[in-house]
C-alpha cells in the first residue's frame, strides 16, 4: 500500500461496487485525494467493505479533527500572548520598583 492510499477490499466473495468503483476480495489501493467527499464517505461507511489506511477518515471526521487542531492552535497562541503580556508587566513593575527605590 502506497503512502496516502486506502486499501479497500470486499467482504463479499463476488466483489462489491460502491461509489463507482469495483472492489474484490484481494483488495484495491485507492488514493482518497482522487475521490469526491461523497465517494469517500460512501466507501468508508459501507459495511460490505474493509478499509485500511492512514487516510481512512470521513469528511465529518476530518472536519472534527481540523476543528480540534484549530482550537488547540488558537489556545496555544492565546496562552503564549498571555505569558508575553505577563512577562512585560513583570518587567515594567520591576523597573517601577527600582525607580521608586532610587529616589
């Protein structure tokens, strides 16, 4: 199985067709990038097919993963900004304290 491909095979002895593609018991390599979202969802959700591969994820699953990744990135950015703001405030407070002590 090549990288970024799905290995899809039929559970039925005479093969099975789904999303305009034919699958036999021996299995077929499919590049998910060449499929529409509807085709990919149909293949991934078909109980008569066995699908193996790192890209074996429905459009809904992909959307949920991408949303979670975006939320995590936004949280990390907010935490970094808060830490930088706190560090700036600390430096300013230390400078102010030194300025008061010098008088």
